[in-house]
């Protein structure tokens, strides 16, 4: 038996920790943390270590599958699958136009440098606006807010963890998520270092999360983040704590001051549940800190006003002099400027086009995924008649997945490209086997601007693809060839492709790297970067000790180079907050999401290692609410919203504030994965609405946090005789 070791990096979540893979006779037998990685330094989470089980999973799809007339699947050759897909797709395009063909790309797609570029190129070459991603269940409103503030969705502030004196964390649990919309390996160490040097970490969350337990916890009621931030800003202005120089360089400061004036901590206390005195002290502490970083994630993004919340996080940072400042909220320094690439391919757009159903603005070129079912079933020009799904499982991840599963049966063609026969794949006509991240080369293109310490690395494939698996970009090229298109968003690249000049992802990355700010300019700059030098530095290259301050003005895309602090879209939404109704007494509780350390969305529940021990789907319920509902710890309960109901197990705990119930997402499997199915649980997104009127207005985000629900004990099943 021949064994070798290969340095690579994890592509499950955003720290992108260094890993070393042991390969024996072409099979990955072990993964361990890379102690020589300059950022993760020998750390990797349980999910990264367990990737060997995904890699070698007997339930993994390794050969193309075609649906039989009886509903089952049969193995076919790649040529047979691609030829039939091409034939059917070509017929749809001829009859209904390229705008009738859509694509959904799931979260893992963002961790590939080639996958997103080729998907976007495919839909653009078809002339379709049916492009959907997992971002509309996760982070679209962060990009929308940046578009309104800076004129570019990719200007994303990240906390300067190494130099901050006060870190305000709103709706994030980085000790479990390991950080999101920031790449910060060893995040626990970095947060503990803040307090060790005398700083503070304040966590705003309805739940005493793992991060909140470790640091200072400010509990608030679900979906009241906007009111809290408005109150902190109100105190900042009312007590003249603002940074005048920072505000003078922005547009709309006086309008923002007037807009937040009614939201005193006393006025918002009923909504937030936060003590007004505590809110005032926090506002003063942020303004007085020698570097305060303001950071928010999914808990703050998934409510009714997620774009406003993301906007206010940055507005607070700017108003207190902590935006684009050392120790505050800063902007990354990527060796490849991804925002420029995104602008070239039309993925840097906000609101240039509107969705056919509901009229929502596109974000990064994508439409709200919650509307896919209605885009399939609603008659009229542009109706979606074919759908490709890659690296995603929207039947579990979008609101009202049963609606989407039923709608997919009305499609003239549906294709899933995946590792597993997921719940979504089971609805498809074809299931095509994709590579794992261990079977492809990569560099972290979309995350280069999010590293809290400027960094770049790359990896080669650790092993050859298992079975007949192929990279997504290769599959897209093969399908495109059969229908006569070149899957590129830039017209010049399409013209070149038709002339026989095609760029591979590797060649494209080398070009972009060499002309980037750290590039070698094709040999004109001594010591500059190219893919060859990057490949030689197998553990990656740290580009600077710290993020650079004072870079924002050069990055703003508004023509006057000023931050917009009170655009009309935000002012209108804040007006809606002020006039919000009291809710529905039939649904007295508010549901929030919950990320688990050994889960990652819906695709890692088939690992026996991760599912070992006391793993079960449980709703966290405050004992006060449980007593009112007649529910005891461990009981089977029914959770009902205005849109659906599920059953799961109750876990009584005071980690959630009274009136709040927390339910993990990603469970409730009914696909072709044995361990995941056996785990049971319920799909919490069946409680959510896919109606256009229930989506967040400015980004089309799904409303997944603060959903009104009620609970009751579920009847015990009657034992059969």
C-alpha cells in the first residue's frame, strides 16, 4: 500500500482552514489540520476532519443517473446523459427562448473558484434572468446594503479582530459558525485575545449561544435588531457622541440623525426587551472605544428588515468613527480584486433587473430563490421551464420546500449536479455526479477580500475524481457545447470562445492574479505573484500583517465618492419599522434559527462521525413557554405557523429568552442518504412563507428569523395491535 500526504485547505466554511490529506492507493484515508498553515496553525473543526466520510460515502452519487418512466433512476453514460439533456434543452430554448431556463447554485458553490463563474456565464449566454443562489436564504441583504451605502455590493466591512477594543456581535455565533462574511481561522483564539488585552466582546442575540456564554451577552427579542441599532444611533446623535469628521465625508448624515430621533431606547424597549440604560451605556462605550468593530450575520439578516440591519451596522460604525479605521470595521485587501470581476460579469449588480414574480431587485445578478416554485408555475413570458441545480438542496433550504418539490414536477427538464441523491435531486430528471473539493484544484477567490489578515493560497486536487464525477465547470462546458453557446458572461470572452479560444479556470485565475495588485505583471515586477509561485507556497502566503485603513474612498463606486447614509429605500423601510403592527395573538412565540457545530446546512448529516452520540433534532424552548403550552422536556411537540407545521422534540432551556423558540435548520431528510434519513428531525423551513408579500422587500430575502409560531404537545402515535 502506497501512502502520501498532500497539503490542501477546507472548503466547508469560511475560515478555509489548512488541512493535510493522507492518500493511500488513490483514496483519502485521513484528514488532519495543517500545523504549518500561517493562519489556522493546526486547527480544523469536526466537519473538516469528517470530510473523509463524505469523500468515501457509499451513498455518494458516482455515475450519471436518469429518471425512468416508473420514477426510479438508472445509470447511464455521460454521453447519453449529456446528449439527451442537450436535445431537450435545445428544444425548450427554441420554443420558449433562453429566458425560460434557470439555475440554482447552493452554498458549497461559493467555495469553488470556477463553479460560480461558469454558472453565471451559462445563464448570461442564454439571456436568462433565472439565476438563483443560496444567498437569498443567507446574505443577499448584506450585499444590497453595501450597494446602497457604497455603490458596490462587494464592499463588505470586516472586523479588525487583532486591534479592536470592543467587538459588537449582532446575531452571529462565530464559536460555532467559525465566522461568516469574514475569514478568520482560529476565531475562538482571536476573540479571547480581545478580552485578554482588556477589550470586550458583546454578543446581541435572543439565545445565549456558545459565543454569548463565553463573553458578554445582551439578550433581545427576535427580529428586533433594527430597533436596537436605531436606538444606539439615536443615543450617539442625541448625546453628541458622533465623529464629525467621518460624518462630514458622507452624504445624508443630517437626514439619518432626523430619521433615528424617534427611536429612543425607551421607545424601542417593548420591541427589543433590552433595558434602556444598558443600551445607552453600550452606545457610549462604542463611541468612546479606541477602535470598535461592528459585526452582524445570519441572525440579523433573516428577519423582516435584514437590509436595514446590515445598513445600520455600517452606519453605526461610520457615525462613531470606526469605519475604515484600525481596530474598527475595515475593508479587505485581495490579491485578485473579486469586485472588479463581479462587475465585469454582471454579478455586481443591485436592482438593475426585477424578478418576474413580485418585482424584487436582483442582488449579485440573482433573483430570490424563494420564488422559484412560482416562477415555474406562473404563466406568461419568461416562465421557467428548465432548471439546473448544483451544489444545493433548495427543497430543504427555501421556504415551503414542498411547494418547490411539486413545482419541479411541472418542469420540462430538471438536472441536479450533486454528491448525493438529495431531496431536490430526487425530483430531477437527471442527477450528475460532482467532484468533492478534494478532487479539484482551487483558490479562495470570493473570500480573498474577507480575510482579517490579508492572505492567499491555492491547492491542487488531492485525488482523482471518484467514479465518473466531474467538476461543475466541465459539465457546464459540455452542456453548453451541445446547445451552441459559450458559457461566459463577458461578451468578448463569448466571441473568443466561438473562435475556438477558450480560457480554462486555471488560465483565467493566473491572468487575474498576475495583473492584480500583488501580481508579477508577467515578469515585470520582481517577487510578484503568479500561480506558479502560489503553488510553490503550499501553506499559502500572508500578504500583510494587518488590514490597511483609509482605503474606502478609493473603493466607493458612487460618482461623488461619498457614503450614502440615508438613501430613500432605507428611509422608507425605517418608516415601516416605526409603523409595524403588534403581531398575531394566535402565534405568541417567535422562532429563530440555530446553527450546530456538527452540521452544515443540509449536506453533512450523512457522516456517521458527525451524527454519533446524542444527535437529534430538538427545539430549544424556554421553560416558561413550555409550561404555558403543557410541554415537558423530551416531549414530542407540534410547531405551527400561519404557513405550515412540523413536529420535533422539545428541549427545555433558559438559553433562549422567554417568547423565543430556536430550531436547527437542515434536518428532515427524505433523500437517498441512509444516515441522514435515519436521523429524523423536521424541515423547519416548512414553517416559512414563500409568498412575495412575505419576503424582505429590499433584497428578496426569505423571512427565517422571528417567525410567529405556537407550540403544543403532539399526540402520541397509537400503537398498532
